[in-house]
């Protein structure tokens, strides 16, 4: 897969090595494909959920709606 991606002009980015700065690295790199492990996805979800919980009721409802729709799509 890596060779195919590179063949069509994809770039590879690496995080700085500090897991606490990973979300900053993701923001800077803006990856199209993000290869990861479940533990890291749980951590990212936790951060997103924390921010959603601090936001307005409307944003919370939009997030819950979008998440439910995506979950339904994945399970089909």
C-alpha cells in the first residue's frame, strides 16, 4: 500500500514521538489516511468527547447525530 500511495504522490508524515502532542501533529499534517491502533483511537475519541461536552447543547446534538449516522453506516 505504501508504494502505491507514494506512486500517486502521497506524502508520509511522522509524529514527534510525544504521544501528548499527537493531536497537534495530526492538525498540522492533515492526513488523508491515518494508520493507528485502537488504544489511540480511544484516546482521540475521549478528547473529542471532552470538547463536545464543554460546548453548547446544539453542538452536542449535532455531534451525537453525526456519530450515530456514521455508526449506522459502518454497521450496515
